[in-house]
């Protein structure tokens, strides 16, 4: 059962069987280097158990997959070729699990410290699904959900300055840069800033109202 759907995506609760998908996505160098401020090293066998508690404690944690009719958009990574062959459809359980792995886009979560309703956004997105607009699609669902359904006051995030694509997505849905941690991350042979970005509820509602007015004026 899915919690929510967008045009091409399905979001559901994370469950214990999602460990392999989490580890596979976390093992992608491009994903790990853009989503961690620590050492970029392959995740160990205990990584899922550690992160599972983090996901369980989050206000919202969602497993994101692409709808079946869009599965063909997935880009096969070079190191995946021949590593995950499709099992015969007669082996229904194995085939279902294989399809599930192929359609796994990533994970999204909101963690909220007590009192201030400031949700920290975390996003893990497989490079197999980059450059298709799916990140923007997911965020255009998540931001209204956080403000309209969860009653958040702020959405906040931190992103390395070199992750230009992610910053562009966040800006599209209303996030603005609030400041920087100068030279906070050693990446690719140099020091990079961590960019602090956020959107406030009043900014979200103002943008939503402008969109409504503009849409009405064109009718």
C-alpha cells in the first residue's frame, strides 16, 4: 500500500525489507559523496541497522519508487551490468523482489527537534534516476505535505556547494540560501562550503497564494 503518489512516483512507509535497497543506493559513490559530510567509504554490514533506528525515529520516512509504467527510464550504471539478472517470472517471489529493486528511486525523511517545528530534510536518490526531474517532482509533493499536513514552521537542509543540481531543485520549490559553513567539507581535493537552505511556512503560503491568484487570472 502506498502513502502517496505523484505523476511518476510512489511513496510508502520504510520497512525492514528495504535494507538491501538502502545499502545499494548508499554504495553509489556519487550518492555517498553528495549526501555525507564525513568520509566517503563503502557502507559496512552494520550500516542498515544503524540507519534503521534513525529512520524509525524520524517524523516522516518514505521509500520512493517509480511507477511500473516508468521503469524503463532507469539508467543502468556501468558497475551494475550483468550483476543483477532478471529471475524467471515463474519464480514469482524472486521476480517481485527484483522488480522492486529496479524501481527503487531512494528515501526521503523529515526529522524534527522538539518545540520549534523545524523539519530537517534528508534525501537519498539513486543516480540511476538522476536528470529526469524526479527530484523536483518529489519535492513538489513533500513541501506542501510538510506545511499543510504536518504543520511545520520551517524546512531546513544542508548541502555541499558542489552539488549544484540538488541546490537547483531546492531553489525551484522555494528554498533560499541562509548562510554557509565555510570550508567545512574536504571533497575532491579541496575544501567546500556547506550551504544552509530553508523555507518558512509564511514563504510557502505566500508562494502558494501567488500561484492561485495567477492561475485564477488566466481563466
